């Protein structure tokens, strides 16, 4: 038996023991040991490792860690005309939006664009020109889940699954609306960023010049674009050769998911030091990064 085969048997042997005889107290440690001993041809891929580690950490995530803050919520006013509501849907690209009366602190529920279009189709009865005034938005409101910011994210995910409701409003201690969470926000904490057609239209993924030897970029920026701008060969390092994005590079350097505001540095041999500062992110992923180059290449 080869060394590789022995390593693989060891890994999967540990996995099997998770289900046969492992105590509840040692379950997490056993899984973490399996992930640490990830060697051999049949070992976990980088994507599988990332997902498993996210899953292990998901129990520590709270609703407030993943919610869209109040200031960024796109919502509908119940007193708007139907044509304005359709325009809001078209402009933001969301399929669901919360609806309120007067302010976000008086939420009525949520509206799904599918219900709006279905109602419009039924009431126009095949007419060539749709009569938007016939849409009754108040009758299309669906309930949402109301949760506190301290609620564990995994509990909310299970509640959404049980109630078949994909949106929750986060309510503060005074009863006001503090934020919004969708089922997609929760799933992204495990599987990573999920992009749709509208996300791709948000803008070009570019490295923006912020001053001398200072750039800002989304975590999705490719390593090829990063290397072309900084004229530095990150991919020549064997530890980075399978990494495709700036976010993946920072994960690899730090060995974990860094926190917002944290600075991660990388020193090239006989070259400059590169500083990566996390500008935006949450406990499970980073979104925007500042890059600074200190010193000249030697």
C-alpha cells in the first residue's frame, strides 16, 4: 500500500469514526482533524475545504453578522402606484422586496414580483395594453419572519426552511427595523458568494487607483489582473498557484478569513512588502480590499 493510500484511509477512517463511537464533545475536533490531514489524491478539494470550514463556523454566526443594514434596504411603499412599484423592481433587480407603510418601522410584509406579474396578467385578460391601475398590491403582500439581531443564523435558516419564507426583517429592541436577511445571504455563508445576472451587471471588476502604490479592488478580482497592475508574480509561489482571485490569495496568506479592518502583509523575497487591508466583509467572507505596496522591488 502506498503512502498516499495510507493517508487517504486515515482520512476516511476518521470520517467513519464520526458516526461510530465518537462522543458528541469530540465530534467537532474530529472533523477539524480530518480537514487538517487533507492530503492525497482523493482528499478534499479547495472548494470542499472552504465549504466545510464555513459550515463548522456557521454555528457562531449571528443574524446581525449577515444582515443587510437598514440604510441599504431597498423596499416598497404601500402607497406607491403600481407602475412605480414595477419600476422599482426593474431598477433594483430583486425578485422580493419588503413593503411598508410610511416608514420601514411599519413593515407590512414582502411582495414577490412573480405575484405582481401574475396578477397583472389575470386582470388584463389578454388585452394588448396592460392596465397597471388594476393591480392590487395590498392583496399580494406575503408574510415575512421577524427576528432579533442576536439570533443564530443557523436557527433562522432552519426556520426559513420550515416556514418556506425566504425573507426576514431584523427588529431592534425598540421594535424598529434594523436590517434584512434573505435565505441567499445565509446560504452564501456556507457556499460563498452567489451571483446572478444582475450581480454581473453591477460593474466591471477592476483594481481602482487610490494614490501612489495604493489600490482598492473587490475580492473577486483575478490574480492575473492583480499581477499585471503590481508587476509582481504571486502565482509563482507554489502555495498560490491554484488560487484564482484576490480574496483567495488573502485567505491563503492569512490562513483564515480575516476580519474587517484587519491588515494582512506579504513579503516578497528581495522585493516589496504588500499590505492587504480588509475594507468590507463579514465573518465568513471578504468583499473589498485595499492593497498597498511598501518599498521597491530589488
